[in-house]
């Protein structure tokens, strides 16, 4: 064991010289350095980097400890620094991805395992609230008379809510006694979550056997997509493991509370990630007694399926006649409102399929 003095230092993530050193240290430990908002490094008395860790949102990431210093206090120094940083921001709940072989170090600091994608990574969380709080939210918003009922779920992003989403939801609602519409809460879409959730509520208000649920941090969230952590692995394998882990979280921790025994999803014609996710559902859901039905997307005509990406393209091109054919009246009313102006401007200046 090294008998050293250690010093934790905040890294200026805008200083290329400082970040280059962190990047090199992480690469030497088989990791990559990207998409961080805050980084700490621990150095010894010779100013040698012996440990580092970073934060993005509430996800702890980019951890590495020099192999020669793993039996010292370096890891706890890194973690204490980062958790203090989060608490100063008022964040008292955090996630971390780690390799199965190092998960015990995080358990020693109070982290609990949520799910793992063996043999590559383990998803853990620590702090106030977390999965139990989300499950409490689900219980409060679940249908009470679940016994003997056919209950399903549609997980949607709705960026924005379209006639395609409405078609899938109405088809599901006709088949089932109860349907949960779970809206992805991750705020990475051009339409903010609160707007998307409100459009779903207004667009499905006529359906009486439907409940709208917030996806929280456990349904298709960046918390469950640790691509940064396994950069050197095969991308297809990572995608498969990510999807399967997200689905197991749903099957183990969400579906039992809601009584869900069926997932309904639209076909995917463009996005490889969504296609891989749909394929993973056919493998994972039946293992937990949950059926899956993949519904062909509603089409506007022979050449165009109704999709949110076509809506955004129509907005970008100023083709409002097309947009009006793709969305419910409730979505169109919002798009004509003053609240939509910043979103429309953003779409016109930046276009993404998602």
C-alpha cells in the first residue's frame, strides 16, 4: 500500500490541457471521457493523477483509479467530492454504472443495485427517493381493480403527439380493460416533457380506460443507457444489453405494480436503436409473462407513415398543411399557440429525427 498524501482538485472541463490529462488517464484504464458537466481528479504529492470521477446530471461516471492505488483512500476521496458537489446543487439521489467486479466498492458507500447487464455493467443508485419513491408514484396512479383485468402499456415519447400515437393508443384501449400510457420523461427532445405529457393527456382525454404515467428515471432514461462506459465493446452488443436491462427494470419493478401483462408498440421504419429495442422486447417480455404486440404504423398514404419526425420536418419546412394531416386537433392547437413559438424556432434552426 502506498503511504501518500492525496489532494482532490476540481478539473476545469473547458481547459483542454487539463481535460487531455484526464482523457489519457481514462484511456489507460480502458474508458473514455465525454459528456460531463463536472470532474474531480485526485493527485498524490508528486502531482500524479491517481484517480478521477465525473458527473452529468445525477449520473456519476468516468471513474478510474490507478491500479497501484486501489487499496488506498483514493476511491472514497473521489466519491466524497462528487457527492458533496451534488448535494451543493440540491441533488440527493444519484446513479452510477460500474463493472460487476467493482460494484462492492459502491455498495460500501450505500449504493444499491437496480439491475445488471452481465458481464459488462451494473446500474446502481444511492440517496433520497429513488426507485421506491417512483414505485410509490405508480401505486398511487394505478388502477385499483386489477384482478382478472387485461391491462397493458404503451411507452411513448411523443415529440410531438401525432395521429400515429393516437392510432396505437386507441387500438390498445379497445383490446384492453385498462391501458397505461407511459410518457418518456427524459428531457432530450425538442418538445419538453411537460408539453409532451400535456399533449398526450389532451389528445387521449376521450378514452376512459386510460391512465397517463410519467416515465421517471426508470423507463427509457439516460440513466439506463451507459454507452460511454463500454466504448471498447461491440456497439451492437451494447445496444442489446442496454435494451434488455431497461426491459428487465420494467418487468421486475414497474409492471407488477401496474398489473401490466401486455406491451403494445408501433413498428419502426427508421431508427435502428428503436428497432433493436423492439426486438429485445420479443425476447425479454415473455420471460416475465408479458405479451407483446407490434402494431403496423398508421399511414398518411402509400409513401408516408405518420411519425413525429415527419411532423418536425413539416414544421421545419413550413409545410403546415402536411402537419395538420399528421397530428390531432389538440396538438395543432398547441402548435398555433404562443407557447409553441420557441419550440418551432428551435426546430427550424435544428432538425433531428428524434
